C-alpha cells in the first residue's frame, strides 16, 4: 500500500499525538493507518507501508486489540490474519475513554479510597492533609460517577450535549459579583 502525502502526514501526526498521550508512536501510527484504510490489512502490509519491523507491528496490534480498537478478520482465500480498526469515531472515543478509565482512573480511585480509610488511623497525618486527600477523592469519584452516567448515551445525544457545552456553562455561571 502506497501512502499519499496527506495520509502520510495524518499518520505521522497521529503517531506524534499518541506519544504525547502516553501511547507508543508505532501503536498510534498503526491505528491511524488501519482507521484510514478502506479494507482490512495483514500485518506484513502494515510493516511494509509504515517501514516498521514485523515484530513491532505484531506487538502493536496486540496492544490495539487489548484496547478494543482493532479486531482480526479473515479474507476469502487468504490464510493470514487481517486487521480492521473501528471506523466510527464515537466507538473509538468510547473504547479509548473506557480503557483509560480501567487502566488509570480505577486503580487510582482504589488507592485514594484506601488512603482515606488509612488516614483515619494515621496519627502523623495533619487534618489539613486529610482534607486535601478527601477533596481529591471526592473529585475523582464525581468524575467517575459522571462518566458512568454518560457512557451509555447514544452518539447523537452525546453530540448534542457537547454542542450545548458553552451554552450550559454560561447558563450555570455566576459572575464575580454573585449575580446570575
């Protein structure tokens, strides 16, 4: 598969953004290639197109599968595995958010809860420090509860909600004088 300049630019940038978000650059580039591709690709074609080692492609595909962003499919007359990325941006968004929550937020929330329990018995911990820890716990619990409320909404409802964002913020905001 030959990439035109626009696809190449998109894939390279997606790799750069992935690296900034803590995702391996090659993993992000492979995801971009599979997303932009109009048909499933075997690992060999991915490696050749992106000029990446076959072993790196294999490991990256496993990572993308663990995130639920890529799945294996088979083609008539070809015994190789072919890979296909979700094509719906909302599915991609949901998969990424859900996996980040599972990998990052959930473990953090568990530790914050443990610390809150242990803080009650820790005589060396000042009350002001306990209060700060409690504030962080409340904040993360609030975000998690909000996520749980919204994750089942349809893409159309989420899109309407996001488009309303600025209007809702202005409606709910209070100016510096306390007036609505």
